């Protein structure tokens, strides 16, 4: 059995479905889906999941391979391309974008598994779509060659359309000095889905519970979690700099891209309402002619454009840091990783503020249960409350770490 120390020339590469596909064409495909995604929003919300047809359309368009390494059948595009792709899909349907963003983003997590695990996951075609639940909601018992794992994990977004899943579990009787938790890579056939996702927003993401009952996972399909030091297989990722970047800014970019794109979608509907509705009262003038509405539209346009610019700038800086690490081996500093995360979180703040202005100024019709604009507002509101998006604690932690480093440096 070959080990994870293989070098790149030992891997038989997988050709992507469209070897000549360029980022611009992928983004064009995403933008072309906007109206179809908008028309499918209500059905996704009612069903509690995106449809198999929507998922297959994204598979066929190559979206799930946007950052997947070319050696494993992906397109190997950069993080700004990823942001543009996800925001374009979120503009049409935030729930669809959430499934896409997270499921495709987990190739970043897969990259630090043993190389043998990665080869098994990608197979001969490069088809890999994996939700992830990082909270250890299951337990594993060490047995010869691996672990037997049981448990129930909530919030497994995209689990119905996956090929695999990444799940964290505690380890009973861990060896002295061994990791008390591990993350395992499981096949779709290993888990059952229990429908328990019932929320006021992002209902269409299929973020249901997955259950494993005494499933064996080989040792090479697990890794210590959180890792003491994430290590990429030797030389395999030498031409994939994105995977050399820090984990946390990447993780927050996954969800920020959805929120910024959703704000764009809400602004589209806001503008449409201006063109079709008139003000109440004596004037009866079209909304687009009134200063109050023009002001609110301008404020929201600025907030969303600034959020998008900040997110794309952070993605570009992320790639600069990742390329430097790839070339020199020097990791991203903790200060830079935390600072980038704060910028990305700020883009979420700005987008959320814009959507809130839109909702409270467009009129009570947005409060109807079947209102598309109300759905954008609910979706963004739910995402804004995500534990990972609490920017106050992130800012405190950045300041604490920043000044501690400075103090240590002076001492």
C-alpha cells in the first residue's frame, strides 16, 4: 500500500471534463442561471432542499470543481473566481449557493488528508461533493486498522446530493498523546438522513441530520482534528497555491460569498419594485422618481458594492499570501489570518445592513410568506446569526492576539 509521501509524478492525473474551460465562462454560466434559480426558490424552501435537477445543473456546469486541483480533475481556479461564482448563484438563490459554496469548499479540508484518502475520494473521475460537520457529535472506537464510528450530526448542509461527507468524532481511550478527536471521510452510502431542518430562513439547504451506525472507517480516511499542523502531501499541491493559504479566512469566505450575493439579489428586487410601484398618498408618483427611495437605493448600492469589493480584495490578498507560502514554505502569520477574517466579516456586516434597509423600506408586501424579497431578508438574517459570523468576538480576539504579539516582540 502506497503512503501519503508520494510525489506528484507518482499520481495518474484526472482530466477535468472541459480542459479548456476558463473562469470567465464559468461565471457566465452562473449568471445565466439567475432567473431559473429565482423561479425555483419557493419550491426549494417548501421541500427543504434544492432539487436534484438544480444540483445536476451545477455539476454539469463544472461549478463543484472550481477550485479542485487539476491533478484531481478540477479546474484549479483562484479564490476570487470562487467568490464571483458563489455570489452569482446566491444572487439567484441563496440556499442553492450555500449548498454549492460549502460542498465545493471542502476540497480545502480534504487536501490535508493522507494522499491515499484523497485518491480514493476523487476516484477515477474527480467527482467529489462533501458536506462537513466539524462539531464532534459522534464517537469512534479504535479497532485494528481504523475506527468504528456511530453518532448523529446536525446541520449537514447538502447531504442529500453528496458523494461523501466529512464528520468529526471523539475517540474513546485515545492513545497517550493521541488526538482526542478525529475527522473521518465517509461515503454517501455510510449515512442515513433524518429530516430535522425546520427554520425561518435558509430552509432550502437540506441541512438535516446524518446518522452513522457502527460504520468502520480505515485509519487513512481519518485525520486529527483540529490538526496540530495541517500538512499537504509532498509536492502534490505545488501548482495549487490556494491550498497553502490559512484555513479560517477561507472558511469565512465560503459563507460571506453567499451573503454578499444574496444582498445583490435583494437589491435586484428592490429596484424592480421601484419600477412597478407608486408611492401612497397625495403624490402617487412612481417610487423611482422620489428622493426618499432614490436615497435608500443609493445607500444600499454603496453598501453592497463596498461589501463585494472588500470580499474580492480579501480573496486577492489571500491568494498573494498563499502563493508566497507555496513558494517559500513560510506560513501566513496569525495576525494576517485574523486581519483578513475581520475584513471578510465586515463585508457580511455591510451586506446585512443593506438587506435590512431594503426590507424595512420596500413596504409590508415583503412580509408575506411567499414574498421573494422577504425570503432574501430571512435568509440573510439567519446567516448573519451564524456562530462563525460574530465579528465582535473576532475583533476582540484579533486585538488581544495583536498586542500580545507586539508585547512579546518588544520583550
